[in-house]
C-alpha cells in the first residue's frame, strides 16, 4: 500500500524553487483558501486533528481559536528554532520545500487576520535561512506576498526571516518572542498565554514549521481526510528523525500512529552494528528513555504517553548494547546545564549539579550516596520552574537511572566504566542517511 | 587557555570613537536592511541581527562594538551586552580567523563526534574554546546542530559540514588559511 506523503512528497526532486513548487500544484491551496470564509479554514484545521509538531502536541485549531476577537494587530511567529537534541526535520522542509511552509503561513495568516509574520530560525541554520529568504523573495516578486495576498486578495501580508544566535531556550515559545523582540531568551510567565499577550504585548500565534507545512494539504483535501491519516486524536502524518546506531538514519514521513519498533527495525534497517537495541530516546532528548524491549509501541502522542514517554519532536535516538548509559545520560545532562537560561534557581543550579554527579559516576568516583542524590534531584526541579526546560532536564535523568539502574550501580561498585574508551559504542562513524527519499551518503 | 591570554592582553576598544571609521560606516550602511523587518516603533528588536552584522564587520563584539549597536538602536549599552553574552554565537572575546565548532551531543558522539573533537584538540594543541598560536583557528564544542541523521557535524565559520569522517575533516581544515 502506498503511503500518503504530505511533507516529503517533493523532497526527492531537490527543487525548492517557486516554479517547481507551482508546477506541482503549489499555491492552489492558497487560492482555494482565499475564496473561503476565514472561519471555515479554522474549522477545517480543527477537524483535521492537526497537533503541534514542535514537541508539546497541542491541537493547532484550538490554539488558533484562543485569539481574542477584537484586538489588533495580531502576529504569527513560526518556530524554526529546531534545537532539541535528536531533532532534524524542520530544516529539510526549509531546504527542500520552503514554499510549502510559505503557503502554510499565508493561509494561516489569512484565516487569522494576521498581517505580519516572523520565521524565527536558529542561528546555526545559515543554509536554511538563505533558502527561506530566497523563497520569500520569489513569493514577493510573484505578488503572492506583499500588499495583495495571493495576487488578488485585499489583504496585505509581510513575512520576515529572523535568525537566532545560539540558544536552545529560544525554541520555547515565550523565549522565542523575547528573542524576536531583540532580547535575551528568558521565558515569560504563563498565563497570560501568547495568544492573548504575545509579541510586543499583542495576541500572537506560535506554530512549528512542520505544523504549518500541513495546512495547505488540509485546505486542499479537507480536515476529515487529514484526521483519517492519523490515529486517535492526532491527524496526518509526522516526520520522524531517526539517528544514532541505525543502519539508515534519516527523516521518515509516517502516519502519526506508526509503530516505533517497525520504524527502527524495518525502515532504518535495525542497528548498524547488528547488535541488539539497548535504549531508544523516542521524542528528542527530553523524552523519557525506553529499553530495547519496550519499543513495540505506537508513536501517536496519547498512545506513547500510556507507555510512560512521549514522541515529542519526533527525534528518535537509537543506542545499541555497546553504548554506556551513564556516558549518554551525562552528555544529555551537560546539554541542559549548558542551555539553562539561568532565570529560575532550581534549573540554573540543579542542571549543572546533575551533570557533575553523573560525570563523577562515569569516572568511577561516584558513591551510592551520589546515586541516591541523582535519584532525588530531578524531582526537586520538576514543576519548579517558569518554563518546561526544568522538566525536560529532569525526565531523562529520572528515566535512565530507573531503567538502567544496575549499570549506574556497576559504575559505583566497579569504580569506573567497563566500556573504557568505547563508552559511546563500537560503531562510531558517519552512515548513509535517508532523508525523505533523498540519499545522503557518508563521505 | 589561549582565549584567556587574549582576554588579558586584548580588552579591545572600549568606546565607539576607537572603532575604525570605515567599518563603522559599513555597519551604518547595513542597518536599514536590518531595520526594515521590524515595526518602526520597535527598533530595539533588531538587536540580534545588528549584533550579528557588527560581529561580521568587526570580527568580534568588543565593548565598543556593543556600544555602537546599542547607540544606533537607541538602546542602553547594557541591552547590547546582555544579548551579546546570552547567545553562544556572539564572540565577546577575540577569536581566530576561523571558528570551528564540533557537536558532541548524543547522536553526533554515537557517530564519532566526541572522538573527532578530542582529536582536533590534540591536533591543534588547544583546549575547548582555545585559539591556535598562529591565530588561525578557534575550536569549541557546541550543542546539537540539528544534523543528527547526518552525524557527526560541525560548523566552520557558521557553515554546516555533515557526515564527517577523519578524511573529510582533514580536508576541510586544510582549506582554512
């Protein structure tokens, strides 16, 4: 059975141009949308069960309805900050099919009466920022953007690319708005939520790149058709980025309810080493880890939640049985220590503390008291911070120690890591990647 | 190590008047293109983009360069400083002619990113954040670059290089003068 591809359909062509996009039917959805009452577009998105693809999975249509009716201007921010370790999907939409995103933005803005939108892209994505700038230039030149949306509507829309400068926290929606405002990325207290008080104090919708890239298909085919592709309360397909010890890492577009084990063993060809899967981080480094024997699970957010974890940003990291779990977790803890913005004490102080204890255990200098401490600390950060970074730092620590506790005990009792120089596993090399139908050979 | 030496010996220009006039003129000429993206009453929003441009022109964000950006956006100097020191892509200390940034996060290290970073440290004779004695390369370890499927990855002067092998890294570094 051939699978429906919404997001990766045009990637193998490697043609991001406006002409190429139009030749494949691009911007027909915008034309259709401009003939619809804006509220009908919102209704289709609600019916589609489209959920945010940045990690939180909030229903997009519902988010859109939170805008107060009588406050103008309103803004749209597109979150292209993609920085959650293990996540690498939005960048390819920007590289291979930027007009799909631009069309999604245009439709969303028309539906929500928004006339100014900012694509906030992480600073490290220079190539992707250039691809978006080029697409916007083409769209302006063709009269799609600017004073007359889609070349005909009495509706002005400006879209700009804004580049970050290296800060994971700016993927958090309120920190993102601070950054667009030209400030350091300190998350804001919520409520009020951005839909009420957002960019420059005005109602603002923040949607992820992949989320908006689905909107043209929903307008063309209807919300019900999109909902039918998914599972449970999650409509459509999703981009899953698989990395780590697999034969064919890459980005795979699959129905939202796809099976994690199938994705790893069949689509990605299993482990590159041929060794058993030991651990899988299913949805970016913040998501609780699964043991190799727990991966026969649907990636649909509600289904995988029942398994005690989340499919978050769709970033799947696979580790075979030659990888040291203490080594891997210490590196994850370092990430959160580096990226904590410093605003809340539990996170600012707790994240480096967890990192140091884990490094100590990995070096063979840890005690059973340290192990006790590392089991307690995450609970003292969870729920104690303004934004979700504190929780994101705590969840991997809790889950790794719980699921691989014996390995931590062995480090303490054996006074060191038995993996020695191969703590990162035995197959440490670049591999051929498979990105939405495009081969990326290791050079 | 070596970046501390730099910091002690080179505090950099402190005031706008100490900056080279031609470079200040280049910065001023670049501003309108940056400012046009923001509502006229929110000029300060251009802070990130303006600092990036200043860094490209002056090489790094000295106190004087930070003051210049703040001055042109009608903001206090401390606003430029807090942004320049918050984001890792801004250099508030002098750097080498090239900046090499290696990802050592989980997916990259599973594909050899950590080994790559350790080898580069040894080969270049620098620690994390250090600059080679000839001022050619500043090396540092960075967080996930969003290239997990094509790991390991690094940035060289802010451009991404992916699916790295020891051979490809040698070639890329050999091209840096």
